[in-house]
């Protein structure tokens, strides 16, 4: 009986040893370490605000289908574990929920992912006479980028797992280790780790209007809307979509006096934009109208002007960090585009950048 009890105890110890759990990282796994390298422009001027975003969201697609997505504060490099498959990924700055002026659609479709400008609640825009197009907000800065297609095979996983688990086991062992052996294993793990580069860029452009005016000193505030602009941007196709919208230029205006003796100057308004719809370039065939309202220093007169600008939009080299610069120049110092009604000031006057709801008293509609 004593002999039988001894045999049972030995068997129990052997079974316990056989069932001992090893740490998960020391065992073979079904994935391979993949590092996504986000390669930002080194020059600080690559960012309009002078700094990188504080986060990014990555969207992974495996064998043509959405696989996974996650948001991270590691904007330069992040690590994921991927199983066997054919992959592509794209990224955007921040996360879709963090944008106030932009919505995102079809984010689980690699070819269909797009950003879309939210509709504006501006009362003035709604009575601008352009109700057939949506009036939208102007976009925040958005960075996007895509990777090339890459493949993860079972052989790649086997090679990576062999060297990775061997390295962890040796580091965890109590025996002495040769530095060269460890370095060789580390180099092998580094070699079999996948590295995927992504080159982000700002999908947002700038739209600028310069309008020369006579009697520039009677101008107190100005607001405008421009039709025929892109409402959507296709994130993985690097182009604008078909949908058109009206964009507002409200508090972005600056006034400059060019000839004080003749009371001639110009106003400059610059906003962010996705650009022209359908990836178009400026041409004479485009139909785009700029509606301008000028509040004068008597606090009562509002002069309204309409310009056909479809053939006047120029695409120029972008300012640092932007995709493009679209510019419209109306008139000149010698030939102002508008002449403001010469009114007397009420309560001090002076040009202000902010715009409030105005009551329309006098309309001077000029179609150019």
C-alpha cells in the first residue's frame, strides 16, 4: 500500500509539471509583429499650425474586408499583431468623433471612405438665394495617408515567432548568456518584423478672395458665400467627391487701404476648403458665384454684390502645410470691382472682423 501511494504521488507531481503554464509571450502565436511608421514631413512648415496632431486613427483591411481600427497617441510609430492575410490600411489624424465641422462616412470601406462637411446653421446663408446647395462649415485641418498593399504569410509568422520566442526564453533563463547570441536573436526578430510606411498629408486647401473697393473707409464689416465648392473628400483616393456646397466667408476678412487719397483699398478673406468638386481644376466652364454683403459705418446700409467667379478661380502653389491655394482677385487699385455707397458714420464706425445678423436696408446688386 505504501508503494502504491508513492507511485500516485510521483504521477501527480509529473502531471502537475506537465500542465504548468508558460507565459503567453514565450509560446508560439498566430501573428507577426507589424510596425506602422507614420513618416511626417521633417520640416515644421509641413504643418499649418506648426505641430503634429496629437493622435491618429488607423483603419486596417484584410483580404479586401474591414479588419480593425484603433486610435492612438503614438503618431510616429505604433505596433500591431497581424495574422495571415493580404492587407492595406489608411489613417486620419485624431479620431472621427473629434471633429466639429466634418463628418466621416463609409470608413469601413477602403475605397469609399470619405469626409463630408457638416451643414451650417447660418441664417444669413439660408436667405442667400442659393437654397439648391447645402451651406456648410469650413473644414478643420485633417491629415490622411494610405499604405501600399502588403502580405503576411504563414512562413513569415513562423520565422518571426521562432526567433521571438527563442529570445524571450533565453532572456528568462537563469543560466549565463553570451552577448553575441542575444544580439543575433534580437537582429533576427528585428529582421522578421514587418514595417509599413504611411506618408500623411493635409487634405485641406485654402480659398482666398481679394476684392478691391472704392470708398473703402465706409466699410464696417463684410460677409460672403461662394457656391460650387466641394463638400466631400475621398480619403483613400486623394480627390474631392461629386457633391457641391456653399462655403461661408464671415469673420475671416481683413481690410487694407491702398490709396488713402482716393479712398481705394481691398478686403481679403481666406478660408479652409476641400477645393473644387470632382477633382476639378479651375476652368471657364465652371459655374460658381460669390455673394458679398457689406455693412457700412452708418450701421444701417448693407450693400450686396454678386460676382460670377467660375472662370476667375486660380489654383496657386499652396501655403506651407496645405494641399492647394485657390485665389480670386476682383478689380484692382486703378479699377475697383465695387464702389461702396458713401455714407456718414454712426457711433464711431471702424472696420470689425466679427459678423452679426444684419437687417437688409439698401441692396446694391451688381452681377459681374
